[in-house]
C-alpha cells in the first residue's frame, strides 16, 4: 500500500504552482515536517498559509495536523527508526549511546536557548504568586507532577491538573496575582492551550514550557520558556523533550531557592523530616 509521501509524489505534477512548491518541500524534508507550524511550512516553501490549507484539503487530509502526523508516520515506517535516530537493527550499546547523547544534546541546547530574562520573569511570577496552576496531559503531565512536587515542598500553593475539565474549571477561578503554567512540547495540545487561554483571560500570569517557535500555546503565554529537542511529533513517547522540560523545572526551582534560601531551607527541612518516617 502506497504511503503518504508516495501519494504526494504521484499527484505532484497535477498540482497548482503554489501547491506544487509545498509538495516538493514536503518530499525533500519529510523528516522535518513534524516540527513545523503551518506558518513555518508556508514560509519555507515560499507560499502562504492559505495555500497549505488548500493543499491539505485537496489531498484529502482533515487539516495540517493530520498531514503532519501521517507524513511523519510514513517517514518513520520507511526509515525503520524509533525516535527518528535509533534503528531497529541497532545493538544494545548503540541504543544506549544514541539515547544518552540525544538527551545530553537536548539539555545542552536548551541551556543555550533559554532566555535569561524570561527565566527571571518566570521565577519572579512564581515566587510572588498567590496560587499556581500547572497544566499538562500525557507525558507532559509527568513534568507537571514533578513541578508540583518540587514547589509544594517549599510551601508554594500549587496544583497540577491533567484532566481537561479540571484544568478549565480551575483556570476560570484564577485572578490577578495567580500563575498558570502550561507544559506542551508540541505547543498545540488543545486541553493545555485552552486552559492557559482561560487563565490569561481571568487575569493570571501565564507561562509556557514548549518547543522553540511560534505555536498556539505561545500565543496565550505572557512568559515563554523554550526547550530544544530533535523529537518528532509522531513518536512512541516523549524522551528528550521530557528531559529538557524537567531540566527547566529544576532551573526555575534552583533560581527561587537561591533567592529565598533562608526561608526555603526551613520548608525543605520540614518536608524532609515529615517523610523520613516512611523510609526503612
């Protein structure tokens, strides 16, 4: 059965000039499509967003997101790769080295990419917040729980929500002086974006932790913390992106802990003592 890339190749000569440019770019850059927003694809192919929308419709896709997922799936299948760089024929040592190096690269490039001014703004907002909401679904919910665990230990009033209805309900009750943090690597997770939008409309300061570039979540965020990852949107599960996001949480926690050390050390001692009885 022909894959999506072959289908595009089959009809490329029958497309209008603008759509043909899009098709040519997709064929030549199938490994990068999952990382591009509709605006980035239109810019890179020398066309317009409207042309990309028409292209998707004319080729039978439900929309641009559907196109991205199917092209990425087709590319992954053809290259027999996992996470885009591990091959099914790799031995154990190769997998250990590739995964470890990719995770290290993700942290190092995130370190270079992080805007220090945005980090300062995020730390200030969290430090002075009356209440902190943290939104994340799927693998991002794991990162949200890690943030909750860290900031709860230093006596910050925060809650992590992975249920979409609870996210929306809590966001609606936020107000000026509160903070909402949305975690989404793709930047297009509907539940998280919608909750952050409502939080912003309620008067809360909104912070996102996401991949670099414009996305739906950056459009509703006052403060943007970008992470680097070579991960495709179509993947078996978050790997390097999760590591990079956890690293940002560690950085935020450390900035705040250093600024309020005398107060925070007491809270850490209290929580450590409280849980010590639960260890053998």
